[in-house]
C-alpha cells in the first residue's frame, strides 16, 4: 500500500498575512486542491492523509468533499514544526503502508507522472526525492552581505517534494530524530541523519512552492490555468 501525507499545516508567515496559503485560490481551486487531485488521479496512490492547521480541519473536509477526493483516509491537525506534522500524519497511516510519500500542499504543480516516478524509485532503492539542478551562481556569505566565496554549483541540487520512502526507513529515521532531539526541514534530512543514502530524481518541469503572494501567478502560468 502506498500512502501520501499531504502537509498543509504551515503558518504562511511569508505571505504577509494570517491567510493560510494552502487555501488561497489558484485559478478555480484552492492551492491544496491541485495536489489532492493529482494524488487522487495517480493509480499508484492508495490513500491520502491530509495534515492541516487545527483551525482548518473543517475547511479541509469541505475541500475534499467538494472535489471528490475518495482516497482520503484521514484529516489530522499538524504540529508546531513540519517534522511534527509529518509524524502526526504517519500515526494515521494504515498499518499495511509499505511506501510513504510526503508532499507539500503548497506545491500545486505536482503531477501523477512525477508521483509514480518517485514511488518506483522508493520501491527499488528505499527512497526517491524530487529535485532540480541549481543553475544560478551561488555565493556563500558568512555575515552581512559581503561574499565569502562562490559555491561550486555543479554539485548543488534544489530538493523539492514529493519525497517517497519505504515506511520502515522513514519510521526508523524519525525515531532517530526524536531520540537526538534534532530538527530537520524535510524527510530526506531525517534519512540522512541515520546515514542512509538519499536518491534524487531530476524533474524538468516546474514544481513551484507557493511561499509568497507573488508565487501564485507564477504557478498559474506554469500550470497554464486562469
């Protein structure tokens, strides 16, 4: 069984308001609905667990009903940090889950094709993480705005979601995170913590994350929606 944990429990602080970015309109649908529909339409996904802010649980239920999301297993409240939200979602997983996929609800460009690709990698290698090469020149700044040195961009990748892992591997990784009281910004970081290899999958299509209001028209253009 393949279960996705769709995380949409962030504070949206960089949006400059108290508005939850996951429920902002992107074309004719809320941002999170685009991801829900992609996972709903992927034949390799069996169940969806949606993690939202506690004050958005009812709104999330309405969205899943409005757009006919039949694979939804649970809607759960998130935690203070991303890692807490993901672990809350994992607690709601079906015990038969063999592959866990984690996706940011603020990345509406995800496609069923990308989802299937990372699941294939996870089944073969234990994990599969969507990523893109970094093409910009990157400068390292120790403090202030003075450049310390230029980083070799040929070795740099921008890691995205979805990220897929064998359920056993991700549970083991998060157990170590808890034991070490560590903070990780994504699931790949948790897996790195236990010394397991993380396999990246280069995805050439736009996979924009909605972080600020300016990202909404960029995502709409990439998805060719109005």
